[in-house]
C-alpha cells in the first residue's frame, strides 16, 4: 500500500495553518479584552481562558 505523500503534506499544512490562525485569533481577542476590561475583570477572563485551555488539552488526549 502506498501513501499519497502529497495528500499528507497538504493535510499537514492545512492543520498547521489552522492551529496558527486559532492561536493568533486567541491573541487578538486577549489584546482586545485587555484594552476593554478593567484589570479585575481581565484577571477573571484570563483564569477562564487558562481553565478552558487545560480542559481542551485534556480532552484532546482522549481522557475527558
């Protein structure tokens, strides 16, 4: 069985670019939130983002 390396490369590129766009989007949202919110509210927002990120990573492992 042969592996279509062009398809593998294309899928990897799309997956990688999707991850980069997601991280950049999160950065932009964080910057906008920091400019709009007062510091006390931003701390709560940041904690929620951290918890969300940890839960997402555990979920990606297939254990949650």
